[in-house]
C-alpha cells in the first residue's frame, strides 16, 4: 500500500509551513532516514526525513508552496512492486500562489474525477489532478499519454491554461490605501517568521495589559568585573559580553523574586521553578529568541559560550525547536545600537521582558557625591494580569542590585 507523506508539525505551535525545497524527485528510491525536503516554519528551515523505504511515486506539493497546512499529503511513496498509479490523492488542498486582483477572481474549477472504463470519466494521476486544479485546466480536453491513455503530469503542463484562470493570474490590482502606486516602491512578501511575529505581538498588546517599570543602573562595577573576568578567560578563548552578564543577572533576579517568574494561563497562574531566559536576536528574516535554560545556575562563561553558538545557529536558520520554544522571561538589548531607553512587547505566554538601553556617561550620585558615571536604563514590561506592580518593582530592584554589585551574581 502506498505511503502518504504529510506535512509534519515540526513544533507544537506549527499550523502551516512553506515547502521550501524538495531534495528528491519522482522516481527516486529512498530509505528510512534519507532527507526528503526542507520545510520552512515560522522560526527556522528544517529538514524532513523519510521514515519508510520505497520509491517516490508522486510529489503532490511543489517546491516553494506556502501556507501548506499540517497534515496535508505532500508526496506518496510506493513500496517495492507496488503500482505507483494507485497512489492516493492528497487529503487537503494546498493554497496556490494568487496574484492580487482588482475584482475577485473566479476559483479554478475542480479537477474531474477519474474516468471509468465505460468512458464517461477521465483517467488521470493524482499529481496531474493537482496541477490541473491549480491551473484551471480542463482534464476532459487533454489527451493522455500514460498507460491506457492515463493523463500524467507532462500532459497537464503542456496544456493551455483556461482563459478565466489566465486572466486571474495576469490581473494586477492597485495597492490599498495609504499606499500610492505612483510612488517608487518595492513590495516584499512576508516570511512565515514575520507573519508570526506580527500575529503574536498584536495578540500580546491586545490581550496582555502591559505595565512598564524603569530603573537607572550604575554600570561601572559590572564593566570592571567583565574586564577582570575576560583577562582570566582569555587562555580559554572566551570573551564575555555585557549581555552575557545581564542574562545571568535577570535569571538570578527571577529566582530571588519568583512572583515574576510566571505565566498567565486564563484561570490559573503558572509559577516556574527555574529561570530560562529567551534572548532576542535579530536575523535577516525577523527576530528570534534562543533560550539559555536554567541560566541562574550556569557560569557566565557557560552562558557566553552557549549564547554565541545559539546566535550563530539562529542567523543560519538552523535552530531546533527546543532551542527557541519555551523560556520563562525574555531580555532584549538595544544598547549596542545606541538606544538610550525603550519598552519591549511581552513575548506570550511569558509575563515579562527586560529592555536594556545603552550604557552612557551621565551625571550620577555615587556615595552621596555627584560624579560622572556609566549609567544604563533598564525597563521591565510586565503582564499586569499575572504580575502586580509591587512585585515587578521588586524584580527591577533585585536586577539593579545584582548589576551594581556583580560579584553577587557569581555566588
């Protein structure tokens, strides 16, 4: 019996993906563990492996197809000695690329069912039906070149597209307001990641009542400790960043103030017993948050090494789901870009995120004396459904204390 290959759920939240590239073609023999395709999720591009052996008898979803629902049959593998033509048809339709039209374009006519020997219905392979439906081609008007006159992929590809479908594909609509088509511009299709970012952050701002708390933090003690640690770690090839130390400080602060290490879950409040810190990393396709698990118990050198490896994988689109899914709180540092202060949007289902501004020379009172010191502003965004203002203030105070007395975070 031919085996259907379905679009896999590569993460617990994945509902659809892009079939970026096929690594096999029809007629190829495959074994368990062979790589079949590359699938783009909302976070990364991942490889899809075969779990059975056989021959790829039909590829039902072409490379580059977007918004392919989880569970959609994307290909069929026939076992040894099986008739490839008996491959089952896909169970769910795959959205085809559609051009924006000035008026609603007519939907392509569904492909006719297979013709019986009595001659009242056409015979065609599942792939031929799929392509015909996408292109609006009438199978009844095509002469099949396959066995017993069966219509195959090449027959459909060589056929003319129905006039209505051709008009729909050729139609180009003006851009919606406030854009004006006469202004020079480019339009870039949103990636799955950017769509997910837009959806989740809109959801966060709409559902989670944000409260923002800001503290100014004396940074000179941490900078001094960082210099000393880097001298000691130089033989190991490790160079700590300020962000590595801030990740540690936030994790320690969350353990010290457990009422902020939580998630709001409707009718319940989830309290976490360790601090897993999601770290915002900017990549060409958007933003991703690899996670330093149990950061409070790790050394700053271990955090630095792990963060460097995760950031490299993130920029290459090679993070595995367990490396970016989860986390109990987030940190976003825009200080290296010269941003003095900002507020960040909470990453649901987490209940807080720490926004780090730039360290800069400012007039500051040190030991009751006005001096010039390196000061940074840190702003915590809290989900007020889960975290009261007083508890958020306690966390900000604990974070400030740890950064200003950094030896305490190494204990």
